[in-house]
């Protein structure tokens, strides 16, 4: 009976070890995911425009592929590639909370890098929402400011103050010339 219990115990331990290894192997990226809170340093579309309008079919992941760089308050720049289409509206200088998933160490080509950066929250850095997610604006003195440039706009594109459809329309706000001269 002692031998049977000993063998049974060894089989149960072996099965438990196999189960743990299976979970670790399949869910490594989720188990060791990293939450990154900081200021966007750069977001760039990886898929070129010519690839989008070409004859080759692109998957949704390829169509919405971005390279993301976030500067943390301690100065560390954390980079990843992402297939999350939410990054299309991200702009340099905005503050974010993102989840970065590491490539497993047995993937030798990409070990030590992150993939599929998931945008969780995006806020203005000087807002109360930024302070709520743990961002102190004073820690980003040397970081880039918010720009109108994003991954979907060329760098030479200017952002008009009013849409072209609104130009020439009467304004409901008083202008300097509309105020009485006596005031």
C-alpha cells in the first residue's frame, strides 16, 4: 500500500507540474503583462499607405498596426507594436495607461520585447483624470508636448481651428467689433 500511495503521489505531482507548465507556456504574455502609465512619446502607423491601397489583401491586424512608445515618469521609454486600432487617435504628448504583453523567452527572435500594446485609458496630462491614474505632470518636464500629429495624419498637415464647413458661417460669439465702444 505504501508503494501505491508513493506512486500515486508522484503521478499527481507530475500531472500538476505538466498543468503548470501548460498554463505558463500558453498564457505567459498574460501572466507577465505590464501596465504602463505615462506620456506618449511617439505613435506611428507601421503599415504603409501603399500597402493599404495595393492589390494585396490586408488583415484587420495589419491594417491597424502601430508602433507605440510611452515615456514613464522615471524616464524609461517603453516600446511595443500593437494591432489595437485605438492607437489611431493617440497623439504625442497625451497621457495613457496601457497594458503591454511581453513576448515569451522561448521566442528567441522577439524575446525581451513587447507586442500588442493595449490602450486602456487616454487623458490630457494636466487633467484630474491624469492624476487619478497616477500621473504627475511635473515628472514630464522634458517630454514632448501635445501635437496635432498622429499616426493617421502626415506631419505637414495643419489642423484648422474650425472645420472648412464652418468657415464663413455666422458666429454666435461676439467679436471685438461687435462690442459697444463705450465699454
